[in-house]
């Protein structure tokens, strides 16, 4: 396997994981913000 190709594949996988993680965090924060609206001080 070509090391250049492998590095591109690895970068793509890391990018996808990062993207999914970021979307998950934003979704969780948005969900928490929506559901805990009655808990404002």
C-alpha cells in the first residue's frame, strides 16, 4: 500500500470522526438548552 494513499485515508477517517463528534456535541448542547429552558436562574 502506498504510504501517501494511506495518509490520505487516515486523514479522511479522522476528519469524518471529528465532524460526527462536532455535530453530536452541538446537537447535545442544543437539546440540553431546549429541554432545560425552565431551569433558568
